[in-house]
């Protein structure tokens, strides 16, 4: 069974631009969670989607948004990029809601210049 | 206040030795779960082991075991017979039902380096 895939793996953007990251969960998994990882703040939860509905959101500004499609694939979007948005963005999928038995993708490393 | 504390930013361990990675947590909820993840330099987060607050036995998964001391709010990861491939960042995380619908709260991580 294929694992969680994230595209692109690396991305360089400039301040003020917007970016869309994609996550394809393991086949059959309906929950997708997103995390931001930075050296300063560590790992922080962004949001979770289950069956196309956002069921949980972390403490991030409205510039961070996401969605989930009927095939469970998820995208997250960051508008008006800031230097501090440079991070590794990790996506995780699971069969059910919540963080039990989450399987992570390799991440997308975003650099904002 | 820090909810998950990993006091060891880095550790060097000789290959084949056992290693204990510390994790203490803070919660007032009786129902919670504790996770350990491994993150190699490639970036992918790999689930290692899970301990529920009501589990009577300490969790074990192959060479990984969790030394769960509820009264001390401690959930240390023990890796037996360490291997070079164990070199990675290790994160402890907690799930609380009261905390925004089960989102994970993460520790700062411990960088483990296994020496040959």
C-alpha cells in the first residue's frame, strides 16, 4: 500500500506570494492533518480534515487555510507569505478522526525569501 | 506552561547500548494518550509507540518500550540494543480530549546520535 505523499517536496517563494501544498493520504484513510515544523516553534498543529470537513484547527492566522476533496486528498494554502512561514509542512493521514495511528508524509519544505 | 517536556536536546550513545529518552507531561485530564515518533534527516515522522493513560501495562513494540510512570507524569522511551539507523530526532507527543478535539501537543525533541 502506498504511503502518504506530499507535493511538492521543496518550494521557494517570495514574501507576499501565496502557495498551495498537496497531500494524498493512504488509500482508505479519511482523516488528514497538517502540521508546521520550525526550529523555533517546533511542531504545531494546523488543522484536521475528515470527510471533507474541517473538524479541528490550531492557533494559526486566517492566511492558513485548507480543504479536503471527496477522494480524501487535501490541500493547504498560505496566502501573503511571510518570512516566518518558512518551515517543513507535514501531512498525516489516519483511518479515523484524531491522531491515533497517524501516518506521516515526507513533508514539503517551504522557504520564503 | 509546557505541556510536554523533553529535557535532553541531544544524546550520544554507543551502538548496541540501550538508551532512554526522557519525556514528562502535564495534564489535568484523566484520559490522555502519549506517543513517540522518530524523525530521520529525511523529514518523515515515523510512529514508534503509543501509551494510553488507562493502559495497565507499559507499551512495547519490538526494540521500543515505554516506561510509563503515571504518578510522576513521565513517559520515557527505551530503545534496547541501539543501532546506527536509530540516529534521528525523537519526539514525544500527547493527546488530550479536552484540548481542542484531540490534537497532538509535541515536545521539542531529542536528537539521538548512535556512535559506531
